């Protein structure tokens, strides 16, 4: 009862606009107060309040066109929006609903303690208010000033940090991995470093990040169930200057995002660069060529370690301004490592207008070059930033104009993926559907059943974020599907500021987790009463 009273009182404090202390000391809280409404949003993963929303990881995109294909036109809008399963691809919906129980709170959170339920309910509720997400870094500094760094870190570790981060030490990380593994959920450990802006010694920063990724891989060999496919996860901006990526992007776009061309900015030269044999690129200065060569060898080092451990090496994509360069580097790694097994995966986000064409083009080129093609499909999380950058620089936004268009893109990419999986020999074509949307998850499962794809075949995976939509993740794991959580690790000083910035990009996600918050409350009440 005291727990419920505490939550209720805290909630009243949060929504009280007349609190004098807040008005006097922190007026910015009231001026920026806003609770997001349902509808079109930055992550564009829900139609209405009842949807369980999010899409998180970023994606790779580009600009070239691809001829019309039978799956690219006349897509049934009902299935595209995830509103029904009457179309051919989803006739197994009855079996899917019986197999995946997203409604039973008691079963969904059976692995969680009362304290974990209380923490999740409180944290997700706090994060649903834009005022806290928008001012996370200010609140961080304010908390350190009031409580002191040591006490504030203790509070954060017991709340936000524990909800979204696996830990800092091998022991703590091992406990998180074991807890997820007990629910048949894999852990994609990763560091959170990205973008070297503000670093005085960038090369040293990149090398430190590479060491961090290598340590994550070592921890996975210790703590993860290696009888199942282990997946390591990275961001390329942890290893290479984004300004250099931007400069290469201009050249790639001039070549029509063609990864095979007569210039030296092509995937084969990048692949040679992985082995230390990069031919200098005329468009770059000598120093920039040296930096690129070092970056490619750095990337190769961590990728080789992952492959040597028989782990998948998943490359997240980031901003549109350098996505084609990241895609080409990822493709170069595929050409080196994906012959015997599809080790290297890229990422494609459906909110970008060009994604479907690029996905088709890259998949066909991989097939032509005779190596495996793996990728993670997301809706995306950088809508607000991309639109702001487009407005600032005076060009058309690369993102879709509406939520429906993004859903159409996601559905087309999904259909294309299953078409290629069906045709792929020896499972060389692999897709991870990274979404928390219940209807999208059920549609993927229905298509797996229709195509006769076994749950453990290794052809289809699901990906989700640690600390969110566990009722979906745990249900998938219990049903035997290949589900992995994206699991950050590192010190609170390294992780939380970065995660605060990422939360701003994904703030609509938190605002829409009504169902999960309700289920957490139901599960806790049943245990207490």
C-alpha cells in the first residue's frame, strides 16, 4: 500500500503546474512542459493509443532508384498499417494470437521481482513527460549539484541506469545477461560512444572505443549462451570522423550511390582498406586518407574479433548526412566476411524515402557478388533531427511525409525480405525486425508461418531495447522465437549523458507505452493484493 501511495504522490507532484518551488527555482520546467499526443511522431510506430509503440535503432539509406518489383506496388493498406491480418501474408493470424500472449501481465513479467516492476512502472511514467526528456542533461547536472556526484550516481544506478543499462562490471553485466537468457532473450552488448565532436585527441578516442567494443565481445564470450547465435552491435561513428564520412558522402552521392564504379570511392577499395591496402582517394587530403585508412583497419580489427568468436557483427546506422558512406563501409565488410556465413549485418530505416530502393539494390548486388546479406529493419528514430537539418540547410527532408508512408515503406521492405529469404540458398539472406509494435511483430510471425520458416532457423530475428516492452520480448522468447535486446554497458558517467541525448530523439516512444505501464501496474497489484 505504501508503494502505491508513493507512486500516486510522486505522479501528482509531476503534473502539478502550480508548485511554487518548481515555479521559482526551475521555471524552464513549466515553460517546456508538454505531454505528447498520439498520432504522427518522430518514431512513427503507432496508429493509436492502443498500439505498443517503438522503433529505435537507426538505419542505412541512400539515393539510387530501383526498378518496380511485384512487391513494391499495390500493397494492401490494411496489412501495411498493421491493422489486420486478412491478406495472404497474414492468414495464420489466429495461430499467432494464440501463440503470442501480449495481454497476460502475470506471465509477461513472471521473471521480474516486485522491485523491478515498481522501478519500471515509475521510470517509464517519468519518461513519458517531455519536460524530463527534453531537459535530461539539465536535470542530470542539477541532481549532481544538489546531491553530490556520489549520492546522485547511487540514485541513478538504482533507477534509470538499472532500467536501461546492463552494468559496468563483468559481474553486473553477467547478471543482466543471465536474467535475459533465462527468458530465452539474447543480449547485444554495446558501448554508447558515438561522434567525436569536442574530443581533443580523436584518434585516441577511436582507439579507446575499439578497445571498449573488444571488451564487450569478450564479455559476451563469458556470459552469453554461445550455443545460440550471439550478436555484437556497433556504431561506426565510434571509430571514424563524421566530418570525413560527410566528405565521402558527397562523392558517393555524385556517383548515384553506386557501390561499384570507376572511382576509388567504391566498396572494393574500402574492402582493401580493411586489410591495410586502401588506395588513396583523390578527393581527400593526405591527412584524411591516412585517417580513413586507420579507421578501416580499426573497424576490421573489431569485426574480425567478432567473426573469430562466431558472432554476428551488427552495424547500426546513424544520420542521413553520412548514411551512404556507412552503408558502403558495411557492404565492404560483408564482401570480406559473409562468404561462408552471413556475419556482418547492416541497418535500414523505413522512415527514409530512399530506403526500399537502397535495400533492393544492395541485396541484389550482394547476390551478384555471391556473399551473404543480413540487415536489421527499423522504422527509425531521427525524424525530428533530420527535418531540422533539412530546414537549416535548405534542402528537402529525406524522411517520409506521413506515418502511413513510413508504414508502407516498412511493409514493402518486410515483404521484400521474406521474398529473398525464400529464394536464398543456405540461409545467406537474414533479417532482424527491430520493432516493439505488437502488430508488426505478429505480422512477421504470421509470414514466418506462411513461408514455413522455423523459429530457430536463424533466418528471422527480432530486436528490441533493454528496459522497454518486455511483455513483447518475453512472450517472443517464451514462444521460442529468436529475440535479442540491445543492451548498453559502461560506467554511469559514460552511458547516461549519451542515453539522455538518444532519449530526446525517441521521446515519443516513452509517451506511448501506455499498455506496458498498465500491465506493470496490474502485475504489481496482483502480487501485493
